[in-house]
C-alpha cells in the first residue's frame, strides 16, 4: 500500500528564502511602515504598467473604493458591475454611497456580458467595474468603446489579472483605472495589499490623500487635511514581500499556464460531452491562469462533490456565489432569477488546485479524482 498522498490545497503562495531575508531586513531596519520599500515597489509596478502612475494600498478592495472616489462617484450615481465576483467588487460601490447595478455574465468567459451592458445604462450611470475573472480579460475594445460612447469611467477590477494581456498589451498598461490585489491567493502577493494604476499625477496625489486621512504635509511641521481619507497605506514589510514576488511573476505565470495546459490534456477533448461539466476557455494568449474552474453539471450537488474530493485529500474553492443573492443585496431589492447565468455558475462552479509549486503529477491526481467523483453522481 502506498501512503496517503499529501493534502493538496486549491492554492498556496510561493515564498523564497531571499524574500524572507528581505522581510527580516525591514524588521531590523527600524522603519516598518510605508517607506523606501513601498517607493521601490511602486516604481517597479509603474515600470511594469508602461510608466503609468501606480500607488499601493493595504488591500485590493480599498484600491477600487479610492478609484471611485477619485472619479467623484457617490450618492445618486449608479455603477454597473458583475454579480460574479468577490463581494468586494459591489460592496465598494455601496461604500461610496452610489448604487450597484448588475449585468449578467457570459456563460463561457464568466465575465460581465458586454452585449447586455448597454441596456443597463441610465442617465445616472457614472462608471463600470468589470472583472477580469480568473485573469481572462474582458473584451477591452468593446468595453472601452461602450465607456467612451456613454462617457463612463472604468475601474477595472484586475485583482486576478496581473500579467494578463489584451492583444499583446498588459492589463493595467492602458485604459482607465486598473485595480490589482496582492491578497495571498493572487498570482503575486504581499500577504494583504493592492495597487491602483492611475491616469496622471493629479489622480495619484488624490489617491495619496485618500490613502492616509486626507493629510497633506509641507515643510517640517506643516499639515492640512483637505478630504476625508482613510488608513489604507501599505507597510514596508508587505512591500518587501511584493518586491520578492515581482522578480518571479513571469516564472509563476508561465508555470500556471503550463499546469493549466496539462489540465486540458488530462481532461481530454471529450470531458465536457461525456460528463456534462464545463471546462474554462482555453486561452493561452491573454490569461494569466489565476484559477482553473470547472462548472459541475446540474445533477451534482457542489457541497457533496467538494466533500468527496476533500475525503481524497484535495481542497477545492468556489469562485463565486452570485453577489445579488446575499442578504445585504436582497435587502436592496435583488432576487433570484434576475441574473440566471451568474446564479447557475455561482451554484455549480468549483476551483481546482492551481499554484506555481504544484507538479504535473498533482494535476493528474486531481483529474483522476474529479472524473471518479463525477461518475458517482
Ligand atoms: C481578491 C479580489 C478582490 C479583493 O481584493 P483584496 O485584496 O482581498 O481586498 C476583489 N475582486 C476580485 C475579483 C478579487 O479576486
């Protein structure tokens, strides 16, 4: 009998010894909060995004809220977004006092259905928050054509999309605001954190105010508070992790893509037809393969499928439950049936293990267990 294989989580960060030493150096330096490492990380990110201004924050949630504030969005405004995302994407709209408006998703890409978006635009619509789900970009030509036609700001929720591209250009290197997350599950991470790519220095200055209590300093003791800001700055500890991760971003993303390719090979061409499940769009040009999803057929109850996989030592995720069906959103008038695609995906989707330190053997093990578990339903 072979030993029970080790537990395989759906994701796990890769942290090298060099990064651990860099963090230790920060801890020994006497300067732990925002300082030289944050400046260096922001400079590297700005270079990565084609020289656009970039500011870092302590989450990928506040980045979006701050982008909305910079765009002047608040009470009385509507912001269009997707019901298929982490709840932060819609919560930030409510946080500004504006109203979230949902548009259903495309059943294949799981991104907001841009063909349905125009019908949701009203005279109050001020912005769109599209999500590049799993790192698969939205159709950027169609998105920005719509935004331009209706004079709407765009806050790209690119939390999952660092290293993704559109027609050879990096997500974040063009367009309006782009918000990235460095939460520990993302392709690169800082423990918790995020960054916002902005359009000009004026917006960057405003982002700095919103990031730290609205404070503006001058001279040795000059201080004023001009706008209501929060406490959203990144620490040098986190930035040191980010600098170590940036060095490996290309390598991490290449490894993810290679593992994703192996998933498709192992599942085989007939998998969808044979089982009624749905594999993701096999995009090896634009996606950074942040996650690998399978939509389970309706006959399969997700929780019992997840339990069976867990019993075999494999952890799965589900990204995401439809936002509009959470109590907070039902209280705002949303109900079942409004966005049927997002509702079905929200109930039936599972996230398979995919992270850079995984092996091809791990992929083969996951595929064998998925097939075996599916056949029991
Ligand atoms: C992770 C994530 C967020 C939130 O980022 P945090 O850094 O956890 O605040 C928002 N939207 C999407 C799509 C995400 O994946």
